[in-house]
C-alpha cells in the first residue's frame, strides 16, 4: 500500500536524522573532552606553580626565623651601661661607634661561631655570624656577607639609611626531600630612625622557573633595639611573696644554694589560708590533689583534662559538719579550671550568685570584714577592665583605697550613658567574683635551680609555691634550670654608677646648708644648735616647725657621741623583734630638702620630712674589710641606760707614746698630725690593736690570723663630709675603728619623697651599715600629692625623664619599705626600675616597674665570712621579702602574723611599755606591768606589676635586646 510505503520511507529518513544528531553530539562531547583536558593541564600547571610559590614563601619564612634568632643572639652580646635608646645610639651600635657610652662589654659569639676579632658593632657581628653559613649559593647574589649601600629604588629620604646595609649570601636549605632547590637570602637594612632594623628576606625555589628565573617571594619585618629585663622581680637571693601580694609579670629566682636551711629559692604564700579553719581544710585537700595531678605546674586543675580532672576532690564531702555536702570544688569563675580562688568564692558565696559581697558575705560572726585589705586588693586589681587606656580613680588622700564618700571618682566615665565602664566590669564594685580575674602570679616563674635538686634538699617544691599561676599564652607556668638568656644575671657588678644620669640632678645646696636654711640659722651654728621647740610645735597656719636634735662626734675616745646622754638612739632594724645593732641618730623633723646629697656617716632619723627631686645617699664603696660590720657595733645590756660599744677600746696618745710602736700599716700611712690618738681594742680585732712591742706576747699563729687594720684615704668636704678620694676636698688618711662614719643607715619616718632615691654602690653587701628604712606612713610619689603645681615641692621638669625611670636606685643597700606591723595609713608607690641589694616590702604598696636585686649571698664571701676567712652564716637568710613572713620562713627580723597570740580577741605583736605605740616586749611572754597590747594592723596589700614600657636608667649594665614588630610584617619587594 502507498500509505505503508510512505510510512516506511519516513522511518528511514528519521534514522538518518538520529545519525546526524549523534555525530553532532559526538563532536560536542569531543570538544568538551578536549577542553577539559586543556583545563586540567592548566590546573595541574597552576597547582604546580602554587606549590613552588609556597616553597619559596616557606624558604623566606625560614630565613626570617634565622634572621630573628641571629639578631637576638648578637644584640644580646652588647652589654652596656647605657640604656637610653636614641636614634644616635642605635646608629652607633649598628655601625660600631660605642666610645663615650660608658661601660661596654661584648660577649663571645654564639656556639660554633668563630671570629678573627670581636665586632665593633652589631652589623659586624651579624656579618661574622653569617660568614659561618654553609650551603652557600653564590649564583643568587653575594658570595660572602658584606656591607653595601641602599639599592636603587629604596626610599632613603623617608625610610632607609643610605649606607651600612648588610647583605648575606643565599643559603640552600638542603637535606633532601626536594629541599635542595630551595634557598633564602637575608638583607639587613638600617632605618633612618636609627633604633630599628628592617629585615628583608627573599625565598627561592630553584626547581621551577618563570621566564628563565626562579620563583621568588620576599617578606619584610622591622626590629627595634631595646634594653629591659622583662621581669617583675629578678633576684640572686631568695624571693618570698607573701599573703595579700599580687604579681603581674615574671619572677626570676637565681638562688642556687638550696641545701641550706630555708634554702627554697622561691616561696609564695596563698592569699586564702587562715581566713576560716573550714576553708583551710578545703584548701589542704585541693593542694594535695594539685601535687599529684597538676601536670603543668600552674596550681590549677583543668575540668576537662584527662589527667588533671582526676585530681578534683570529691564534692560530696561535708567540711562544715552541717550534714550537707559542701560542693567545694567547682568552677565558679567558669574559666575551665578549679583553683583556690574558686574554692574561696564557693566558700563565702552564701546566696549562690557566684560572687562574694564584701560587706555582707566576706564577714565573721560579728559582721566584721575578715580581711579588708585582701578584699580591696582583689576588687581593685586589673583596673583597666575594658582596656581603653583610662583607668583608676582620683585618690584624694593618697591611701590607694577608693572612697567615694570622700568625693573620690573613677576616671573611666562615659558621659553619654552616665556610667563607669570599668566598674561595670567589676572594678571596685563591692564584690569579689570572676570579673576580678584573680591570679596570684600572672606570668612565668623562672628558677635557676633544678627541680630535682630543690626537692631533694627541701622536700617537694610544690609545697613552697601556692596560688594560681597564669602565664602568658603558650608560655609555661614554671621554668627550672633557667639559663641566662631566660633570666639575665643581675648583681652589683651590673652597675656603673658613674653613668647614672640621676646624679646630674643632685644640684641643690649642700645637706648642711639645707638643714640650716630650714632652721633659719647659719651652717656654723649647727654644731652648737639646741632645739627649743617642743615636739608637735606649729607655726603660722598650723604648719609644723622644723626641729633638729643634733648628734655630736666622739672626741673623748670612748666610742660614744659626746652628747649620748641626750641623743636619740634606737635598735636597728627599727621596731624589729630581732635586731642587729643600735644606732645613735641625729633627728631632722618637718624639713624640706631638694636635690640633696646626704653625706656619708649621717645615719639620721628624718621625721615628717619632704625630699623633692633626687636624694643622693653616699657610702664608701670599697667596704670589703672583713670587720666592716663589726667596727662600731653597739649593744645595750640589762641595766644600761644607753647603748655602748661592743668592743671596748683604750686610748693610745702618740703625743706621749711612740708612733713607731704602732702597726706598720698605721705608722706608714696614717696622718699623725690629723689623727694623733689611736683607739686600740682591749680584745684585739686586728693587728692594729697590738703594739709592736706586744707582738711577742701572742702566739704567731694567733697573731697572723688577725686581719690588717682598716686604713682609708678620703677627702674632707667644707663641712667635714667624707668624700671619695677622687672628689674635691682636703686629703685625709686615717685608721677606721667605726665604719658607721663611712656608711649610711638611715630611717625615714612619716616622710614624703617626691622624686627618686639614689645611692653609691658599695662593693660588699653590709646590711647592718648600709640600710634604708621607710617606716610609719612614709610615701613615695613622682608628683606632690596635694601641691602638684608648687615648683618648690616638685622635681625640676628637666629631671623628670630620669626620675620616671626609677624611684629607687640603691645597689647593694638593704631597704625596708614599711616596718614590721606597718600602720594602716602607710602607702608607698614605686615606679620604674627599683634597685636594691635586698628589699623588704610590708604594709601597703603599689609598684609598677621591675624589682632588681643586686646581692648574691655566697657562703664564704663577705658578709658570710669571718675575719679569719672562715665561711659563716646562712646564705638563705638573705632574701627579697614582699609581704609578711617569720623565722620559720627564713625571715629572722620578723614574726609570722599567723603565729601571733590573741589577746581580747585581737592578734597582738607585743606590748608597749613606754607609750609610743610600738611593741617593746615580746607577745609570747607575760604582759609587763603597766604596758598596753599592740594590735597587729593586718597584712596590708601589695600590687606588683611589671611595666614593659619602662625605660631603664643609664648605669644598669645589662645586655641589649631587639624586638620583632609584628605589625610591620609585609610581603612584596621594596
């Protein structure tokens, strides 16, 4: 049929269309396959290029790490007294022009580096170090490290120095694994400001090229030269941190003689023991667990840690005995840890809101706040809670306590909301809680001793360190066997006092002239001045009048001041239950001194005096005689009305007796016309106490063991002052039998310093002779607290730059800030680098800077040696003590407040027998008739914060450092 044939022809034509369509699709898919192949090849090529780019970048990063490490190593080789990092100094350091910067010592290079001669500057040190590199590829640039000029295109107008660039050869990384074709090249470019170096690192991948060149990537970062210590405390003697003391910064404990009694290199006491016996029991269980389970030594147990969480004590224990589980060990602060602060909060939080209201919850059964100082310390810690740079309060009375009822206001105020942001974040809000971010130590504790050696000598070291330790991120809580790079060595050799810029500020009238001016008399009248004003006398406007109780010299040879019957005397240390000597003192009261030099041998008591600017305290520096602390020592035995010399002497008058019969050192050196009378000890202390004609009466071995007498040559100033022989004055050579005249042991009571204290640096630490005590309500400020605009009561503006660097530069002095049982109104502010031989701080203090101790006690080295050279004493008895300790801790001048007896419900420090408010009789013995118990005034509160921005004063001989500046990191070529 026709229809069917048509149908058949139609079917055939349809099959042809399908074939065409198939061919079209085949062509399309083929094209797609080809395109995908091309694309894949491009992706592979791109991926390969990216891998090589990453390899070049990684090489550059490796080079930056090498440059960083070498800059740090070689900068630290330069040990200088100079501390002010100016543009000029930075350029001189880099280029090697260090003459004129005082003491300069260049340490040996890093291990493995040899040098033909020591480098003159940092740039040469870097060249010497890079000259040791292996795997050099000279085809990529220089063949040896060398100096060069800035390349074309470098901005020498605004950024770079034109000369003294250091270019180093490219170094192939090697070590196989495809790294043989990877290299880096480092260039050090000094910047125009002098104090910064820009490191330019180019990384190469030589296994891949683009346009016949290897793939390269360049990165840059700036480094700034600096000098600092990076520690809140560094001490070669023991460090003791007491109750109610907080430290923000690293602690560096250099004491190594750990086998001694009390030989713990560091001792840190908890803030929360002895508040409540039930709390004590909880804390004991907690620390027992910490000793076993705390793997990172931070005195915390992590709630989610597989090991530390196992040590969390059982919360079902009923410590209070009320039949209910105390649930004592929980993360109240929500930081993922359980520590003693959590336990404290849980213990006193009565309403379960996670915080402790100071006035209603942190109280005893009578409603009294248990430890007000601790509450203030925690509630007022970390003042800049919102980190906006505005913090603190207007402290109208200078006591460190926020008292809004007196009109004091917080500084961080938001006028738009009418609120105080820091207070909203917990600052002085009346509560103790997580917002206060409590830590006992916020930093790393570094110990020179090995943990195994310490524990073997003293028992488990964990028992000696209490309180939460919170190190910086990625840093350990504790470092044992710390090296000099982790904790720089620091002692009296660290000082070059001739470089101390503070000395230049001491340009006021002489001490005697200022005393006479205060009294309204002439200097010549001081020798016979008799004080007629009674204590407490006032003048115009109720201002206390200056008073002076003089101290006469000993002209009779009895070892006593001629006016000893009327002179002031006191035991030393003042108000200490265990004292070392007695001192007769001149008394200066209600006086103002400015930029004054207190001469050697003053040994005065300054009451309610104001010291403005820089106060320079003089001492004889070569005080190495073995009997320096014995010559002139006093005692007061039962029945004595005043102290007398321990070593009685007899007069030898050469006007009637032969000069040639004296020991040769005296005979040949002493000025007979100036010192014709010699005082010879009845029981000889040295060879000078034995006449030549009497030597035969002594066994040779006995005589030879005696030291030579102390003979000193000095200059006498216009008012009789003792000065070093290198200064001006009349030259004198004398035999010395009382070293108090060549030292200074001074007490400042209820006085005010507006500025800084500075002293000479005695070679030996003689704490009985060279000591300063800040007792009563003595304060230290850098601006007068009530008259900041009065030029007479504030430092000269030109001196402020140096004063800000240090409140206290007293190398090898013993310094007591506060006394045992400091009064509640005592409050001391210290700023900058605080330097002393050893330091005790008690009572209330705020310290912002770094405490740097100079005395390294060594058995067999003065003062731990007798006149025969025998080692004596215990090096562990010398320490920096911040807070209160007692004899069981190694503090032999104090009593542990936790051991004090209670009388009438109040802990007492002793009994006042003479009505001066001070303890005269021991609290552990029966009360003397007619006496009054003296209460313990509390632990006080001490905040110690390291300030990394503090600039060290010139004269501290320490290594330089160099800091990478991460914000300057860039990628790309110049």
